[in-house]
C-alpha cells in the first residue's frame, strides 16, 4: 500500500506564506536601501563573468572566482580610486586660477577648494573658526568616505559571492521553477542580456582607455612643453571610465581638458591654438565617434538594440543619480524580455510558454548564450 503524503492544513499553509512574504518584504527593503551597491555589484559580476568562464576551463570554480576579482575587477577600482585622489589633489585646485572666467558659466565654488587645505586652514586659524566648524567639516568628510566605502564593500562582496556560488543559485532556481517553465526561460534571457550589455561596457572602457593613452601621450609628444597635458595616463583612464555612459563617452573628460589647454595656450602663445583644437578633433573621432559607431555595436551584438540601451543609460542617470548608469539598462532589459516572452500571451489570454513571440530582434533568446549562439 502506497504511503500517503501528509497535506499541510490551509491555516498552516497560510501562516507559512505570510512568514515568507514578510521575509520577502524585508529583503526588498534591504535591497532598496542598498540599491546603488546592489546594481553596482551586478555590473561587476556580469562585467567579469566572461573572464571567470575563461579561467574555469583550466581552474576549479573555487579558484576561478577570487582570481577573476583579483585580475579583472580590483585593478579597475584601484585606477578609479587613484584618479579620484589625483583629481582631488592636483586637477581640481587648478580651477582656482580660472575661477573668474568659469564662474559665469559653471559654478565651481564647491570644487576649487581642497578639503585637506580647508581643514588645515581652520586648524591654523582658530580665531576664524570654532570647534563646531572643525567637527562639522571633519564629520562631513568622514560621512562621505564611510558611505562610499560601504557601497564599494557591499558591491564587491555581492559580485564575489555571485561569481563563486552563482552556479549553485542558478541550479536551485532551475529546480524550483522547472527547466521548461516560462519563468526559467524569462530569467535566462534576462541573464544573457545583462552579461552581454555589462561585459560589452567593460570591453569598451578598456578600448577607449587604451586609445586615449595613444592620443594624450601623442599630444604631449607633439605639443610644446609649455602647453603639455598634466598626467595624461590618469586622464586616459578617466576617459575610459567615462565611456560607461555610451552617449557621453569621453566628452566629460576631453572637452574640459581641451578647454583647460586652450586657456594655457592663450596665456603662453596664441599661435599654438592648433594643438588643443587638433586634440579635440582627434579625441572626438577616435575616442567618441569610432567607439560609438563601430566598436559598441560590434561588442553588444546584433541581438541588442544599442540606441535603446544608450537611452537607458542617460535616463537612468538623470532619474536615479550615479547608480542609474547601472540600473537603467537593468530596467530596460527586464522590460524588453517581458514584452518578448510574456506580454503577448497575457493580452491574448494564451498560456505563457517561455518562447519569444514578439520583438525577436531586441534581445537574447532564452536558449542562446550571451553571444547570441544557440546553446542547444
């Protein structure tokens, strides 16, 4: 006689669902509170996951995950941090010399003061500041640093554990939802698109940074020493980092840089004006037009609508701030895949099968890898 599986009473089942729902609400609140760190961590994870897969061909998953973070992600953060420090100590204070010229057009009053110098001035002139001023300034710097450090730590920790345990999480979700289910097909398509977009952006950063190295060092080689570019290597890396926003690309770096060099030329010798203007043309062509017109579409592949993703970057940044750079594409991909796999069946009242039934050219298919090739 077959054993009878005991059923859970409706009241107990309802209690369990209420408990699970409360946990879900709490986790959603935590994710919302740390949304910047969360989406930044996803960007790191998907950006370096192709490198992890390459390493796993020769190494165990337990070894590939930390090695991926070590050689793929940490150098990126070290360079970004170095640029922030150098910019704070060297580049920003230079704006003092041109405060009167820039102020009618750009408010630089909050940028031109070095925080360390400001604090030192307060400490050396106690008659102009009291203890409350010093403590307030110091606590403001500590608060900003602590928040940035916490965001960075949570993002790196999330990316690392996704790299090391992501395959277990994927297997659990596959067993829970069923490999042939529409939910699993939808999640797989979103996963493929996120890797495609974020990994493409990381590759674009590397390409633009290397191109900027040649352009900026070439300028210093050709231009007179009096109008040379300060720390071109750091500025080249900053130009690469700026390409995370495809519509903006390196403009946020090389346009102000050309403006600064133009001011230097006007003070030194106006006949040298061709050097910064030439830099502007070369930078626009090789650090902006070529990456956006040829490199990014090639990296993103034919299954991604590049213009829509660019729009997501811009709107995401406007609406959400710095983390909108990473959240915007995530929201767009989630919405696109819902339209491709779910919406049409829901509107028609048909069963949702997980097959792509609309906008086939806009995203990756559930049965295809991030490169668009069928995985069988």
